[in-house]
C-alpha cells in the first residue's frame, strides 16, 4: 500500500507528540510564564484548487481554442515563518483571549491542462490534437492576523482570522504541444508548438483561516514550547488577477489549503508585582560602634546624562576643513540635458511588455507632457523614472511630429532564445516589436502606416553575461526630435562648505537608550488670531540611533537644494536619553549668507551659467561613441557655451560589471573620448574617470546603460547687463 508524504508527516508528528507527552510528567514547571509568545513555525501544505479559466491574459499569444483548463497536478507544498502572540483578556488562570500575528513564505506549484480539437493544415484536417499546459511555480509571501482563544490551562488554542498572500517570485510557463500517434513534420511542429513565460500578477489574495494548536513544554521552567498545529484556509478571491476565460464566463482560480506542522515558541517570565509597602516601619535594634573604627565615606552618585557638541567642521570642496563655518549659498542659472535611451528590454522568452514600463489609458494621454517627468532638482535617479515612460514619450512626440516614422527592431538573445518561435511561426523578437506597435496604436492612436516592425535576429554571444541587454527592441525614428534628450532649466544652489561634520560628546553612566540629530532652519513667523507670533522651521537633516556616534556627516548642499532660501541661521541639535529616562540636549547655531540670482542681476555682479549634459552613453566594455544626429546636436550645444572664460568638467563612469580597476580605466577612456569629440582647449578642461557608478540600479539593463555614461558640466560667464 502506497503512503503519501502527507500521511508520513502526520505519523511522525503523532509519534513525536506521544513521546513528549510520555516524558511530560517528569517535568515540573516551577516558574510562572506570561502568555506572550515569540517563535518560528514550519508546515506541510496540501493545496486544493478550484479552476475555470483558459489561460493568463499576459500570455495571449497562445490561444486555447475555447478549452477550459483543468487541474492535472498540485503537489504538496511547504510554508514557514515567524509569529508573535499577545494576551488581551485573561479568564482566571486557565483561559484567555489574545491576538496573534504571523508572517511567512510558502510555495505554490500547480499545473493545468486542456486538449484542443484536430486542426486543419492546408485543405486537410490533421488527425491530431493540441495539448495546452499552464505550469506555475510561485513563492508566496503571507501575513496572518488571528484572534486566539486559549483554554485547558492555556495549553490548547483555537485561532480564527484572515490570511493575505501575494506572489513574490514565480516561474509561469504556457505551452502548446501537438499530440499525435502519427509522425508530424518539423515544419508543422514549428508552426503550432509554442512556449511562453508570463506572470500571474502581484494581486493580494485574502482567505479565511482557522486553526488549532496545543503547547508541550520542552524545559522545566516552561520557557521553550513545542507546538503541533493544524490550519485550514478558505480562499475568498482568485489567486491571479490576470485570468482569461471564454466570453460570458467568470474566470475562477480559488485555492484552499490544509496545513499541518510544528512551531517552536519562547514564553518570557511573567513580571513580578512590586512589593507591598508595610503600614509601619519594622523596629530596628541599634548596633554599638567601636571607638577605633571609622565611618566609610558615602558612595558617590553616578554622573548625570551629559550632551555636548565638541566641534562642527565644514568640509570645503577642496577638502579643507573650517571650524564653525558660515553657510554661504550662491544661486546660478542652470540647465540639464538628459539622454533618452531608445530601447525596451524584455524578460526571457517573453513578448509581454514588462510592468516596470508605465502604460497609460487613452484618456490619460491628454494630460501627459514629457517635460513634467523630471523635477527642477538635479537628481540623477529621476532619469529612470522618466525612462519608464519611454513609450509615452515616443507616442507624445509622434503626435507632435506627424510626418515622423518609427522603426521597431526586435531581437532574441543568442544564449537562450535563438530558436524561439510561436505556433504561428513569428520570431519572438518580432512579436516583441509588434507588442510595442500595438500599444502606440491603441493608446496613442498612431496610424499603423507610420510604424514599421521587423525582426533583427539574435544578439550577443552564447553566454548569459549580457543576455538582459540582448532581449531588446531598438527604436529608430526618421526625425531626430523623437528621441531628443529631455531638457529643463532650473536654479542651482552651491555651498562653499557642502558637507558638515559634527562631533557630539554623549556621557550616559546609566546607559544610552537613544539619540537624535537635527539640523533645522527658521522659515517664517506666523501671526495667529491672538496677535502672537509663532516661528516655524524646516528640518534639513535628521538622524536617529542607539549607539553613541563619533562623527555625524551631513551633505548640506543636497539638503538645501529645494527648501525655501533664507538668511536665518541654522540650528544643529543633538538630543539623548538614558535607560533611566533622563534626557538632555545641546544646540549650536551657524550663520547663513545667501547670494541669489536676483541680487546678482540687480547689482550687476559677475555670474556664470551652468549647463549639464548627460547625453553620452556607451555599450558594455566599450569606450567608443556612436556619433549620430543626437550626439552632434549635443556637441554643438556644448561648443556654443565655450566662450572666453568658460570651463568644462568631464567625468566618466562605468557600471559594476567587471573588476574595479578595469572599470576605473574604462571610465577614464570614456571621458577622454568625449573630450576629443568636443575638442575644447585642455587648459579649460578637467577630465577624469570616476570608476563604477551606483546612481542607477545595476540589476536592471537600463540602469547599467545609464551608469555607463559621461557627464559634461560647462560653466559659462554671463555677460553683464544681460
């Protein structure tokens, strides 16, 4: 007779429980424990699926020919996590009501299948069927708030509440395979066999959850508990929010589970009540003191909590330190040109546009403008926020330039997708390009005649090193304005001492519990109805901690980039509290001096304009600039601002692939390539390689592209009177 794994686990749990109960009488719990529980748990899971759907909406390239999928495999799974329990009400000594919270992870593996009818090939009907399969292997994260009722000396617990689950990591594959007793030609198989990866989505699935557990002490004082437990969950919503089904049908994929396992819990000691004070003091017997003995001096009380600010050092851009500096702020007119990456990257073996690319509805396109994507502050991370709208930027500009045409070339990665085709024979790269065309047509109403899609073959070597950058659709436009850089003007603020280093001195004989650090600046005075003035302030820098800091470093140039400009002094405050709940603080003020654009223009003072160009990107391990119309326009704009007295700063960067030394040399070579292209006099240029960049996410292909760049800053003197 075959015994299932779930039955084996149940037998092991039963024998373990019997053995522990048999040894339990030898233990005597001699310490009263609280009803608070902290612990970990692990369980075996038996999933039970109810399904009625045809596939996933994100995998629409493989049709199901009106066949409803049915479950064919749902193996046992696992679940594990951490828990915390807290009492609410105690009913005597043997029963209580409390709250329990659990977080954990669990696996979900399921396979669904359907068999289609025979299908025509030319004028004949092929005596074969197509089998459709959908396989999902998912890692779920879950949270479980529960109400817990304990009885039987608080050993047995009944639990009821909810479970909220969300997919965290998954592999979902949809396949179509010809089933035939007769040989099938390779051409027909290539035409009808297909495989595609997709996603069940990131929806949160609620379930009702009930369970029972019983505690078995493992130690004599009852601090460590072994807890067998059983749970049952009833699904209230579909596991996936991306289900497709037949017209008029309601898609359904519900999952109930039966879970059984063991938790290991820790029960802390119950705090003792404070001792009662007697009504009258107990009588004491005086003790004689010998004449030749001296009285010991009283023990000195520990020093109180003390907080001081030992020194404040301002670090200038040259690296020199200045004690208690004046915060001098100067404003400059500035502009920034940001490179627009003309690529869309795809997941492996998938033609679905990844979710990190922002898509709009047709109604939302009315309010979309590319210039609103980047704020007026110089934050490089905004580039990826703008890049996420690349499809909408292209759609907007195609509307602005009605004669422009767009060419979309899709590629397969040579390492894993060289032979990938769908059942209709279209290459994967072509289907990727057609997905983008479909979006521009349906959302941005771009006519089909203005968009050309084609397959570019495979890219890269047979290695996964650069595979993510090879699964791509390249976009080219007949007019350079479609992929012109994003440009915006703003006001740049610079500080003579952009960094402050504060050295606090915190003395806490009773133990430091917490400290905080704040840099604030008064903004304005408000008058209320009683004609009293109240001054408000802006927090520029804020830190907290529990271990005494030696030096606290703050980037003031970044902190003061967007706050209202003010000449009022900034206040540096350090606060601390000890374990006895004593608190103390120390404050230092630094003067602030501002020089605004308005002041410089009114007094006709010398000034400069700052232009920043983030327009030079490079391929992997390359120092070669691919000069096109976009690059030519950027170089011409830079040369226009190289007037007498102007200066340039060129900085090269690399992504984090490869070793640090090679990337440093590569960044130097990239900066030198841009310098040669601009052709500026070397006496006016500072050119250097900064090595690896982490401004953008190196785990994303677009992040690595943006990290392989050269930044050019041009400081041009402003002619007086203009």
